[in-house]
């Protein structure tokens, strides 16, 4: 195991969920996953002292999260090893039980996979603080106090914002007759592109923490469509000029909605999400809307999300068109058929082609299987 990034064990008996979590965490941690509680316990017993945290997401498993926590207590690994549990609903009794068994955090489903990064980083930070505590207090007491402090922190405010706005964006998807895969895809496309910008173009000052926010902003970019009439959203044919003007207003309306909803104390999240909602349809040559920005006057987060949005739109069925193949979507964007993009961003798009196309194909197959069932 490589400790440079921190080693995270994912115990999850659902393959799709494991893949989603690994995709979200791999830029920040070394991820190791097992598909059962039995295997998870075996790994914890053998190499628990080399893990940075454990993430448990088990449904109808013979060895439950509570069993794992109990055994970790018996092995005296708690509170030394942070454990985060994902549970399917806000059930107070379950949450209290997990905390009593030593979990440092409980995440409620449905959750934003990218926000799990923040939960894990917070858990590891809490553990580091616990090691440094010099009060002589019982470790569990210290841990409880730290959890209480953290519950009042900015992370709590941000998570509350995320749940509220994610719910609204889900409504937008349902109105647009889209599956939940749309939000999943655009988050992953954005993460891939943003990571490539970080690694190749430091002048844009993209950081790992900022990528988390940009990914969240991508999920919320179309929130303004909630105020667009169904007659326009669901129209199977080409929009008239007047209808297109109404459709374009989703950018400015989205920024307004986020301004009223997001906690102003979370200034970085607010500014990036509002900017992306307003400017994800701007084009590098000034041919976009609503403000006809040119070049890098368009923020890099908005440029990244705009490209991810176009790529997902091409790869998805809509009421007015069928999906195109991923290789054709790539050609259309590189060839300028979908408008002008930053040459540096297009270079990242080329570098990430295999990963982007692979994810697009995989999720389309999962989506089709879900529809067939």
C-alpha cells in the first residue's frame, strides 16, 4: 500500500456503487474495495494499521456494518481507524447506534459521491487531531467532542446545500425525461477534464479541492430549467426563435436560483456554482450566451462544465434527438461542430478521450439494462 495519498478500504456489496465511489475517490486516495462484510473484516484484521479510513456501504449483508464496527472495537482499532458508514435513510436509531459503536461519520443516501471525499478528509483530520490531543481525556470522549464541533462547521452547511439543490436538479432531470445517469455522467466527465487541466495547465489554478466544487457545480448547471415550461423543455422538434430565447434564460435564472439558495458563508461554492450556471453556454470565440464572453474571460470551471455538458448531450437520447456514438461525439467537438472551445481544454479532451468514451459506453450500457428491467 502507498501511504502518500492515504489508503481507503471500501466495503460495499454493490458493484455499481463500488465503481462510483472509486471513480470519485481515486484522485485523492489509494482505494481498495471488497464486495462483502466478511472480506472487509479480513482486510481490517490483516492490514488495519496501514489504512487511513474505512468506508462501509452494505445492504442486506450477512456481516453488517454494525458487526464490522463491533469486531473493530474488539481488535482495539477504534477510534484509531476512522470508519464512515453509508445508510439508506435518515433513521435516527441507526445513526445513533453507529456513532455509539465508534463510527466517526454517517452519510445518508442518496449521496453525492464527490462529497464523500470531504467526509473522508474530515474523518482523517479528526483522527490526526485525536492523536495530538493532550488533555488526557478518554479517546471516545475526545472523538465525540470533535464530531460535535464538526457538525457545526462549514461542511455541515455545504452538505445541507448539496442535498437541497441535488433534489431540485433531480426534478429537472425527471421533467426532461432524463435518467439519473445524466447527473452521474456529467459529474464524471467534469472530474476527468478538470483533473487533466490541473495536471497540464497550472496557470488555471485548479486544485483537488476545487475539482470537488467544480464537479458539484456541473451537477447543478441546468437548475434554471426548472422554470422553463414543459412545452419548450419537451418539444420534440426545433425550437422557434422566441422559444429558444426562453430556453436560453435558464442560465441567468439558474444563477439567480443558486444565489437565493446557497449559504452565503460558503463563498467559494456559491461563486463557482453560480458562475457555471450562468456561463456554461459561453463559447471561446464569443458566440455563446448570455453574456457573449470571449476567451479566458469565461472561467475555467464554466469552460470545463460547458464541454462536459455538450459531450454528455451528444452521448444521450433527448426528446428531440437520438444519442450519437462516443467516437462521433468526440469528432464533432474537436471539429468545431458544437462551437468554439479553448484549445488547451480541447487538448485535455483529447488526452482524456479513452477514459471519457469508456465511461460513456459503460453508463449507457447500465442505463439500457436498467430500462430493460
